[in-house]
C-alpha cells in the first residue's frame, strides 16, 4: 500500500527528529514537554491495544496508570522505606500491573461496547477513591496527600536528574512499546483481537478463545501503563490521587482516537498533539482550555477517522468485474 | 441500629430525590445514545447551561420586580426557557460538532472525542462569561421552607414532589413518543441502520436533530430543577452530574428510556443507603460495585433488552 | 528594558478556578500598584499566569515553563498542596522562590526546601486551634467532622480529630465527595446529640451543609477553616443559614486595618468580592517584590534567600510577617470569626505553640 | 419512467459503474443480469441516491433525480428490496412493515392496516410472527419481510435486488407470482435476479451488466434464447 | 458411530420450538444436504452444533461418539474440528481478505505473547507458514479472492464475501464443514463453479453438511439429504427419494419442483 510506505518513511523521519530533538529544544521546559509526549505515547499505545486493537472501550485506563505509579512508589520511596533499584522495581511493577489488568478485565468479559465502558470507568473511579481513602485504618496509599520522596531512576549509581536524561529514558521505552505493539498487531494474537473488535461472535465461531484474548489485551495494555506509571512516579518524585482522575483516562483515549485508532504512528501523533497543544496554548492563560476544547472539535471534524486511518480506505483499485 | 431504622424512611426520600435528578439527566443521555450510539459527553454541560438559563430568568424577574413570584408560573417559565435554549444548543452542537463526523461515516468513537472537546469548550465558555464563582438560586423566594408534607415518617418538601412529578411526566411522554409514534419509530430505525432508514424515506438528519433537541431540552429542564433544589450552580456542575447520569443510563440499559429513570432512582437510593450503613467515604465505591455486579449478571442493564441472547446468527 | 516577572501559579480552569483566579487577580493588583510607583529594579513588573488546573502534572509543566523564563524572579503558587509539592521541587532546581497562599499541608514546608514559603496556616495549626476554640469556647462535647477527601480539607480534619482525642472530646468523621450537591443523606446519619460540626470544606459545600441541616432536623453551629472566609460563597450562598457559624483565619480583622481596607476596595472594584485568598496572595506578591527590591538585582538565589529572611514585614495583614526556617509564618496566631449578618466579626485569637 | 444515461459511480477512487445506460418504461418488468461484482447492486443504490453518480444522469418520470437526497427520491415513489435483506433487527415484524409505509404520511390508518393484512396474506408466516423481532427471524422469513416492507410503500417503481435469495423453492415460485401480480396492478419493476431463467420468463426486457457496463440489452425472450447468455448466466453448457 | 450424530436435539425460543427431537447423522467423507422450508430450523441446527446456542434438550456427538458437544463453547467446538459459514455473512469487515483467513488459523497456531514479542525464529516460521497457507486457501476460488487479498473485506461483492467465508472456515482445518446457503447470490454458472469447489474440499477429506435452497446444488453434490419441517425431520435419503416424498413436495418444493 502506498500510504503504508509513506507512513513508514514518516516514522523514520520522526524517529530521527526525536533523537536529536533535545539539541534543538530552546530550554528544559520543552525537553520536559517532549519527555511527557513520550510518556503519554507509551500510555496511549497501551490503551490502543485494548481500544484500538481489541475494540474494548476502556474509560478507566487511568486505573492502571495509577496502580503502576503507586506500586513504584511503594517499592522505591521513603513511604515504606523500600528502595528497590529502578531496574528491579520497574519489571515488578509491570508484571503486577499486568496482573491488575487481568483482575479488572475479568468481570467485564461478557460486556459489550458501552457497558464495558461504564464498568471500566467504574474501576477507574474505584481505584481513585481507594487511593484517597486507604490511608486509614493503616496508611497504605498516603491518602489525598499522596506519597512523596520517591527515588529517581538510577542505573549503576548514576541517578537521573535532568529532563534530557528522562527524555531519552522515556524515548527508549516508547521505542520498545512501539516495537511490541507492531509485533503484536501482526501476529495471531493481534488478528484475534481485531476479529473480536469486528465481530465477537464470529470470532468465537472461528475458534478464538475470546476470554483469553481479551484478558491478554487487558494485561498487555495495563503493562504499558505500568511502565508509564513507574516513569511518572520516578520523574515527579511524588504521586497523588489527583494524578489519576477520570479526565486523564479521557485524555489518553482522545490521543488514541484522534491519532487514528489502531494506527501506531497515529497514536504517537495523537499523544504529541494532545500533550503539546495545551502547552502551546499556555500563554492564553484563562482561555487555554476553551481553545483546547474548540481545537479538539475542529480536529475531529476535519479528520473524523483520526489523523492517520487504519486501513487506507481510499487506496483500493477496483475489483475487476466478472 | 434502631437509630438507623428510624431515619430509613427519610433516607429513602432523600435517595429518591437525588435519583430523580440523576434520572432526568440520564434521559437525555439515553435519547442521544439511542440514535447515534454515541455517549454525548457534552450532555452534562448542556444540563449545566440549562441551570444557568433558569438562573437568569429568575434573576431578571427579580430585577424587574414583577410583584409576587409564584412558583406556579415562575417555574414553568424557567423550565421553558432553559429547555428551549438547551435544546437549540444541542441542535447546534449536533450540527457543527457531530454531524460532519457521522455523515462521513466515522467510527463511533470520533464523535465521542468531539463531544469531549465540546464539553471542555462549553465549560470554559461559561466560566469565562459567567465567572468562576458559583451562582445562587433564590429558591427560598419561590418555595417557602414550610411547604413540606409528612409521609411515613419522612418529611418531603414540595419541591421534591414537583421534581418527581416533572421527571415522571417527561419520562412517560418520551417513552410514549419513542415506542408509539412514527417519529419514535423513525428514531429507532435511524439508530439501527441509517442507510436503510433513508431508503424508507426517513430524513435522517432531521430525525437526529430532533432527537438532540429533545434530549438536550430534557437536560436543560434537569438543570433548572437541580438549581432550584440545591440552590447552587457553577460551571463545573455538569461534570459529576453527567458522570452519574451516564452511569444511571447504563445501569438501566442504555437507550432505554424507562431504564434511564430506573437507573437514576437506584443510583440515588444506593448512594443514600450506602452513607446510612457504611463509611460514607466509600459511597461511590459502593455505587460502582453495585453497577458492576448488576452488569455482570445482566450485561445489558436492568431494562435493556438482552440482544446477546436474542441475537439471530 | 525587559520587565521583571512574577508568576501566579494557580488553577485558572477547572473546579478550583474561582479560588485560583482570585489569587492571580490579587497578584496582578499588587504588580500594578508597584508599577504605579515605578516598578522594581527600575523595570516594569509583569504577572505571568500559569494554569496548574490543581493537577500535579499540569503544575509541573507550568512550573518548568515558569522556571525557563529568566525574567521570572518569584512565584505566588498554589491552592492545593498536591501541586505545591512537585512544583516547589521544580522551582527549587532553578532557585526560584515561591510563596503559597493556600497550600496548607505540613509536608509543603516540612521537606525543608529553601525556596518554599507560605503565608497561610498549616493544617496542623488551624485544625488544633479550631478544636481548642470549639471545646473551650463553644463547649463542644461531640463534634462531627466533615471533609471532602482532598488534601487540604482532609488534612485539617485529621488534625481536628487528633486534637479532639487529646482534649477528650468525641469526634465523628464524615466524608463527602467534592462535586456532590446533596448531603442530606449523610447529614441524616449524624447523631442528634452532636453539638458542633467542624466542616473542613470549601465555602460552597459548607453553605450547602448549613442550608441542608434543617432538612434533617439538626440544629447545630458549624465551624470551618479559612476556606470559608467567603462573604459571598459562604454567607450569602447559605441564604442566612450560616448565621452564627464560625470561621478560623490566619489574619486579624481586615476591616480594622486601613491598608487592608484600601486593598479590599481596590480589589472589589475590579474583580468582585474578596475571600481569604486575595489578601494572602496580595501579601505574598508584595513580600516577593519587596525582597527583589532589597536584593537590588535580578538574582533568583538572592531573592530566594531574601524572601526567607523576611522579618517583620508589615503589609495589609496587620501583623508583622516573618518566615521561620522552614518557610512558615512565624508566630502562628489563629483568629476566629463569627458570621454576623453579611460579614464576619472577629471573636477570638488563639496562639498555637 | 426511469432512465439512466451514462451513469458512472465510484467507491472512493474505485470506478464501479463505468457507463450504465438503462431504461425502464412504465408498466414493465425489467431484469438486470450480471456476474458477481459486476455492479448490479451498485446500480440499484445509484438509482436511489445512496451511491452518488459521479457522472451521467438518472431521471425518474422525466425529472432528474440524481442530485436529490435519498429520502426525496423515495418519496417520489421508488422503493427497494435491498440485497441481504437489511431488516430492522430490533423492531418487530409489524414495525418493520410500518416503516415500509413511512412515506405515506397522509394515508388513513385503515388503509395501512389493510395493506399490512395484504402482506400477511401473501406471507402467512409473517402474520404468525408479527410480534417477533425482525432480527430473530430465519433468513427466508427476513427476505419475506424485506419484500413485504417494500410493498408497504405502494411504490410506482419497485427495485428488487435478488428477491428470491434464501427462499425455499415453493416461495421462489410464489415470489415471482407476486411480482407479476403487482406488476399487473400497475407497479413497474426492475429486478436483479440470479435465478435468471425464471426472472427472464416473467420480464419483458433484460439488460446484462458486465464490469460496470451494460453490454447487452434485448427483449427477455431473445436473451433467454441467446446462447452466450445461457452459458454465462443460466448455467447451461 | 458416525462423525456427527445428534439425538433428541431440541431447541425452544420462548414458546417457539425451532428444532424438535432431531436425530441427524453425518458420516465421515459425506456431503449431506439439510433442506426444508423457511424457518424450519436448519440454521438453528448449525447454531446448536457449533455451540452458539445451547440445546434445550438432546445430545450432539462428534468424532464417532467420542465427544459430546452440548455445553461446549464455540471456540472449543471449532478447535475440535467443526467450522461453519453464516447465512447472514459475518466477516471481519475492516480486516483485509488475507487477515480474515489468518484469523481462521488462530486455533491451529501456537505462538504466545512472549515468543511474538521476542519474534523468535519459531514464531516467525509459524507466521510465514500461516500466510503461505492462507494464500493457498484463497487460491481455491481461482482469481476471485487472491488478487483482492489485501483489500478490506467489506469492499467485496456479496458473492465474493460468501466465498471468503468458506475459505475462512477452511482455515480452521475442520473435519466437518457446515455451509449455510453457500450458493445464495450466485448465478447458475457461478453456482456450478462453487459446486466443483465444494467437491474439491470434500476430496481433501473434509466432511460437509450443507443447507441450500438451490435444488440444483443439492441434487448434484449431496449424497444424502435430510428434510426438516417445523424443526422435525420429515424425510431422509438420496435426493431423488426425498424429492418424491409428498410431505417434502407439499411443504418445500412446490409445484415446479420437477424443474430442479
Ligand atoms: N462499499 C463499497 N466500497 C468499495 N467497493 C465496493 C463497495 N461495495 C461494492 N464494491 C465493489 O463494487 C463492485 C460491484 O459491487 P456490487 O455489489 O454492485 O456487485 P453485484 O453485481 O451486486 O455483485 P453480487 O452478485 O455479488 O451481489 C465490486 O467490485 C465490489 O467489490
Ligand atoms: N433467536 C431466536 N429467537 C426467536 N426465534 C428464533 C430465533 N432464532 C430462530 N428463531 C425462529 O426459529 C425458526 C427456525 O429458524 P432457522 O433460522 O433455524 O430457520 P431456517 O431453517 O434456517 O430458515 P431459512 O431457510 O429461512 O434460513 C424460525 O421460525 C425463526 O423465526
Ligand atoms: Mg449484489
Ligand atoms: Mg437459515
């Protein structure tokens, strides 16, 4: 397909830009924004597995983000006095978050479409409420005032401190998740997800164990959030329930859809836009969100299928008649 | 425990009143969902704007000093304006933010995002034009505190009764409209298969616009009643009300009109009973757990038809 | 020549926009007044509004932007501690001073950052003081303590509960959900022999509770922290139901201080009613500008240290302000007001150790 | 009555109809033949404006209709039995029929009820199932309903895209009888049918569509007799 | 015992008994036709066998009596070697033609998440093999599908979508293939081509149970025919016998039956 080739070339260009980007950034703030783009692109790729590939509308993805962040905070902060090294803590967090994906996914297996959406939304809210309230009777989460004093990522005694360093760490993780998403998409599991998205009943009749496939999607999607969560916690050096509001789920979902569901490059572009636009609009001060909302509408109106569509609808040649 | 039982009737009344509010807003969600299968995230904002319109009507009346304000005519006047304004706003949104998407055959999720954009936009537009400070409804000028009656050990204010009656009437009217009339049939036809509906001669755009008008007008009416009942409105009120109403609509079976009302009432009751018997911090946890449990056993909501079982293969 | 900038980092949008905008407005007013007198360092002063939406991450991004602007020499930051904490760490890296008018959590200053100060009361000052007042002056025996599950309110409520236990008074905890409007069900579960409600809530919620109390047959007084020092959102919104209730505040009666009356008049003429945040933010801005003036050059680290070294600064708050070594206002007197008609009247002052 | 002149239609950049010229005169039954994917269904959709022609014109009763919205075209008296039935799955059989009569705004209720009864008389199975949801009907029952629904509009021109699909042999015969009888009552019919032998036997004329072009058109009898047609479309050696 | 055997199979929908006490038998290597008037329960029988509906009563035995199918989930049934097409096509519309076939191979491939993420040689080999096999299966219908392998399935014409459904079902490597009106929407010439293809499939060792209203197809390719009416079996045997059966004539074939 012509567009696929175009997209691949564009991906290489973007990759190159990403690698040299910090050199061109005017200041630390913009490098921070770029790091945030990578962080959110990773999250969006995770949600894309659930929503874009498997077609399961998840409105509570932030729950996994929160679980990942807090798990990292438990393992590497003064809160419980545990200070696991970054390279050990992150894999543990990823595995546990994936497991939480299975736990949360399990009750939703029979649900379709928007019923699934509301249940996942419910889980998102429940997670938030638990984060707020589990500081008593015993203090687990720190309650509304969160956990502070989280360890920064350190490798071999070298602790990250500058935004540039974080940026390259996040960029590397993004590259990995992109690779993983790409491999999954064109694998038997990826096809099973897409089949479920298209027609669950036919998928079952074609021999797909939809229970397993959906749980796999939830687990992998959640594990990406586990990565993102660890990064947020170690970068912000603190976590609060306020980091994981419903609006955050919506924000990540918008990245996936605006970019073009299922299209990896599109999802990254969606994250880029939705992280950078509010920053660009910062100078508008009180009008910032007004313009952002308007922008979101306008973008969708002009690109209803998202920035990059999944299957180039318009590059088909005619089926020769019989 | 005896203490708890003594307040139970009162708690039920509080729960029903709250549930009516949720149900009213949920009706609009369900209407729009019914045709476009789209969660209209801007519905909460339409509800909020309805509340502001009602506030302005009341404020202008007070300013004009039209003598004694009697709820019998003031409330309908507020409702009328709010419904009209909210309805037109809904139609406008449909025209500019959603129609361009669904006409081009976008996936269901495209409109969801543009609805979120609309919701952010409206919220901030109201904040910027009306101020971030909340506004106070002068309800006490309309409904004296003494207007209340005793039912089974619970004291019920007249306002709650007005609310329940208005909500009931609206729900019933809508139900009849959708199930019994030709318009209702065409709404359902559009919902199922837009292209086939056109081939039947249905003007799809008009049907969708009408649906948006009705759903949004209901949201506007809900806004006024909520303003009267809670006496405070602010630009952010649509957020949590919208979330709860959406939950209620799904609980009842989304797309089902009586389901929306039922879902609202149940949600209201669950919340008020949850704070009675449990740590109130977990009130919303209880509500969502109940929602999840209900959906696990009835995947299409309480009144939603179980298409899964009746689906022909 | 380039202007000197000070940042106003607050939620300009979202549910806390009202409080945030008041802070930003007060900072702007302060800057204008300085500008009328010729600015500072011979340059004009500009206010950089930075929207943190009350969200830690958005706050961090805003702080990085502020820090990257070399013209910024100080910041008035924060309504909520969840943003203050990560933001202060960002600003610390570039030696940028911040004074918070609203972040009350003890951790904000207890982390010992050199750049972080506040002009508001700590949760663990206001809460205990309120409890002492409740028990000693109002003779409360059983207190119902409400919060909304967010940092500030919950922090104060925790302290109230702790202090009450110390004083041998029963404290029952209740949590409402921010954004809800109907609290009747939860109020109905409050035992009828409770003789005071400590409402650690924002003013609109407190007004709703005051209003809904009669619906459940409770007839008790309420007391709340400085967030309720709001003539409009609390007193007026309650439609008379708040009459006789109490509010604690870090500041003595503004009406009795001429400088403050001038501020209130100027502010209200421009931006509408003022609550507790306006005066505090105005004062914070003035302290920063005063420090810049004293330092005499655009040097962030020097300004940071000068702010911390502030001694007996006399502004509109009627008391000399000095920061202790953590950045809290030294001295810590909490003043108590009672709602009378459409305003507050000071009834008592309590010093916490 | 209906006239397509050099109609071209695309799906995106794919040209599906390359040049379709076709005429249906009032009172006729015209049969449209063609192999799979030759564009028969697309032709039907183009007449109704569901697919917009990119060139050429479509006229109905001497007025150009290719720019009109579908619902307006339908209101002028054309109705369609669509390919693959397209029943409203979550409406009952009765409601599906009522939808069929949607354009008849002013018809008295009694007349509509009589028409429903007429459909029930044609397909007694539908009468048994009048309160069943359309989606749960068997394939053939749905096909009956699709035909009944189109009849409810009392069209002047009826487009039928494979009306016998999925019907048991008994019913296939019956459907062709129905076509003939409603034609006698004054309805003009354009039918796409794989059961070409039967279709041609009741049609007056036929068109053959190949690769988006009309390649042959002739009297039905002549087509039935033509060798290459028999081989290509009637399955004879 | 036969490859597939049902016993007392019954299915109720509310008050409606769609299938009633049905005994059906399909021997290994046969092509069996299931005929009957509209609404007689044929498709329902398919749904019962494949586990999409659960039988109200009765048993379904597969693999010469070795497996009981009632109560099994659809994917398990498919895994055991039963595949089907749908009367109302259910393709994965937004996936390409090739991907549709690859989905069918899901239950015959093994790669797990870890091997896929690591892209092990084994998983790569498996994938290449699957793609090659999918292409081969698409070639079953000559050049009707193969040249369109990269197009989204929804752009196919009606009859080609039917063909793709058959290929997708074959991709699951079934021992028993259930075809629901495969010839619908094809003209007689195309139908003949289809019949040859079905026979080719059978010759590869796949047993076929087929629902069809086109008596031309049933007559030519079905060794045995079962006729249903109102959910009960009214006749069984060779087509020529069954078509003589007065009940079948009356309920199903009608007066022009002789022309089939
Ligand atoms: N929505 C669509 N988008 C793109 N291409 C399409 C679409 N619908 C049909 N086509 C293509 O247009 C061509 C004609 O299709 P059409 O459905 O009109 O054929 P047909 O003659 O009705 O065939 P059949 O006998 O199989 O029903 C085919 O090549 C088909 O693949
Ligand atoms: N889910 C369902 N709910 C209610 N009734 C159903 C359901 N599925 C099928 N039926 C009814 O059961 C009967 C048998 O349906 P089935 O689809 O098996 O018929 P069929 O023999 O395949 O007919 P056709 O040849 O028309 O496809 C029909 O009358 C149908 O209306
Ligand atoms: Mg066709
Ligand atoms: Mg069938």
